[in-house]
C-alpha cells in the first residue's frame, strides 16, 4: 500500500486526515507488538522514506512500524543519521517534496500536534512572551486570554521575570523552555520532541527533564521524544524504540517499568534503571559495532 | 569628552588658517579667496541666503524630492522583492533584467528624466526612486530567502496560514534587512535628488550649486556644500535612530 504524501495539517494544527484509524495487527518484521490499542494516537506501519536527488537515492527510514499510544511518553533512540528527525518531520508533514513516502502513517483524526525542535526556532524579533503566545495568536485567541493562559506556564518554567527579554538575552536553557511552553500552551494531544535538550549542559538538562516529567504528570499528553541520550530515554519514557543504523528500522521495543512517580535524580540510581540501561545499550552498541566495522 | 575638545580645536585651527591664508599680508595673499573662498565669506553668504529664505526653500525642495523618492522606493522595492521571493518562476525570469537595470549608472537616466518629467519636481523623485528601489528590492529578496527554515517550520506546525506566515515571519525577517540598509537608502535618495537637480532644475540645492558655479561664485558653492553636508548628517542620524529603535531586538555584535 502506498500512502504517497500524508495528508496535510489544517490551519488549526489538527491533522486533516480522513483516514480511519488503522486496525491493530502484529507489526511486521518480528518487532515485538505493542500492547495494541484500537486508536493509537499515531500509527506507523511498514513506513519508509526515501530522498531522491538527481544522482542518488537515500533511504532514510525503512519499513518502520510503531504504535504511539495515548497518554505516555515514548522515546526513540538510535545512531546518528538513522532517520529519527526525518520520521518526526514526516509526522508533522514538514518533509521537502524530494521525500518519497510509502506505507502507512496515520495520526488519529482530531489530534493536535506540537513539535519542539532541536534548535529552539524562536523568532529573534519577538520577546519571550511574544514567542510563547505565537500558537495562541495564530488560533485567534484574544490577547487578554493569551496572557492569562501563559501566566501559569511562565511561572512554572521560571520565565516570568524574563517575559520581555529577547531570545538573544536568554540562556540556551531558557530559550528551550520558551520553545517548550510555546508548544505546550496550545495543549497539543501529541508532542514531538527532537532532542530538545541536546544543546544543554548536563545540569540544565536534568532540570529540564524533571520539568518535562512534571508537566507530563499534570497534562498526561502523549509525547514522542527523540534523543541520543539513553538515560534520558529510559528516565522519561514508558516505552523506548531502538532504531538500527541507516536506513533506520525499529529493532527493539523496550517497555520501561519503573516505579512511578519517577524522579530524574532518584530513579537514575535504582538497580532497575541500570538493568534497563544495560539492555538498551547492548542493542545499540551492536549497531555502532557494525557501523565501525563496515563504514 | 576630551576627544570632543581636541576635535573642536582642530576644526577651529583649520578655519583660522584658512581665514588667515586668504587675507592680504603686506599686499599679497597666500591664496586668492576667489578660488577657495574663506570661512567668513561662506558664513556671510549662508546667513544671507537663509535669512531671505531662498536657501531654505531650496533645502526644502531637495528634502521633499529625496523623501518622496525614498518612500516610493521602499514601498515598490518591498512589493517587487516579495513577489520575487514568493514566485520562483518570476524570480528566474526577472533576475537578469533586475541585474541589468541595476548595473546601469543612474546618471545615464538623466536625459530620460528630462524627456519624461521636464525639469520639475517629479524627475528628481524619479532619480532618487531609481536608486532606492534596487537597494530595497535586493534586501527584501535576500532577506526573504535567508529566513531560517526552522522558524518557518515552527510557525507551520503552530498552524500559521500563508497570510499569518507573511505577517509573523516573512515581513519581520525582511524588515530586518531593509532597515539595516536604511542609512544607505537615505543617502542614495539625497544623492539622486541632487544629481537630478544638476541636470536641469528650477530649484533645489543641486540647482543652487550649479548656479553658483555658473557665476564663478565660490562662496555660494561652499555655502551650499555646507548645507548639503549638514542635511546629510542629520538625515542619516535620523535613519540610524529609526534603525536602532526598530531593530532593538538584535544582539550587538562586537568583533
Ligand atoms: N532533505 C534531505 N535530503 C536528502 N537526504 C536527507 C534529507 N534529510 C535527511 N536526509 C538523510 O536522511 C538520513 C536521516 O537523517 P535524519 O536527520 O533523520 O537523521 P537523525 O536520525 O535525526 O540523525 P541525528 O541523530 O544525527 O539527528 C540521513 O542519511 C540524511 O542524510
Ligand atoms: Mg536528528
């Protein structure tokens, strides 16, 4: 089955996807089947992405399958260049026309998407507040209500005193927080995060992870998090998808059963965490080995 | 502050030397004021010209020509630049023409100006416009194409329509470039107006300059030059002020 390009996203950020939610069936190529639900927020089946240019073809994602179920944090880890960002961009319909898609990629109708990019992608000429309110402004929400809704988020993220600062006057962690609340204040049902804390130092990173956990506990929004950092994936996610090196496919799905509520600093030192870390690392290490041996 | 006094002293000294050099000392002068005038003679000419209102009127005419050329140049440059940025086929088609027209020395348009507009006001606006238009056009076009695709994607995911994209992302990005070139635009607008007046006019600072030169009136030439210099400095400082106000979100780079 060939989906061609996925249907676009309507002006309000809701995917205008008339397609019925795909019925669950065991995923292809021996991927351990997720506890399949009938209407996963995001369904990906045998989904492949190729980039065509004049002289060559790059297979970025190869027959990937995964179900992203409601209300959980899901993480994707994998070697650099395995197509993680490309997959997220396909979900958000941001791929260039040179991308050839095949297979099935379905966001449940009515699901509102949010996307936190690796680079904060803030508008340099807008202040913290101006950036954070972009989504609400686009949705036509009046200014007084925008301010009212943002106030809570600015307070939670400690940005209240920086509301009228321009991005170049903020630290990297603050900018990433602005980017985070710009997305979250719109109350999306599915939040894509592409290495959102990749550019931050270890301490700031831990603080941000803690913040994401707290926000998630409060909102129970579905999150699909791409990360290089194994510990981050295990700490935050309920389920971790491990991808092979390019062309990327899902080679392992790890269900993370850790004591809830998790704590970025406490959970890290439990034996369960260490066991999971070892398990995932083993799978990933093989990918790097085959990469090193076969450049 | 110390530098200010040093500069003032330097300028004052220069004026003094200039003045003394044009005075007869023992029957001879070092330099004949017929060629280089003298500070006092220039001052007298200025005071007279300004108090009768004649030079004031000419200044106003030149400023009006430059200002109108600037405004029309910015509006048309923005419009065409955006059209080029949005339509790939238009850009492909039109780019060589734009490059060709821009390469044309604008003084060469002067005969055309006289034919089309006569020696009145409109022709000078035309020359000023022809200079400003291309500055704004190229800045708009380049500005629109150098907008960070990450920002465009972010706005897209937040649900921005095409119009909202233009208003929130494209125009502010383009204005950055256009305002950064505002000082250049202002000085080119002034240049265009004055060059236009050289070629044929009934009023304006350029016309006064030609008039004084025709009468071999060095005092007049210098006096008008002083006015032009002061005018240019004031206008460019004004442009800098506007630029700084509008682009205050930008980090100050220091190398
Ligand atoms: N627009 C494009 N045109 C051609 N090839 C592309 C394009 N975008 C990505 N690719 C290729 O697709 C592959 C996957 O890229 P992608 O950015 O998704 O990797 P990634 O898993 O996000 O890597 P990283 O962890 O380093 O961010 C790479 O080989 C890349 O070269
Ligand atoms: Mg990536």
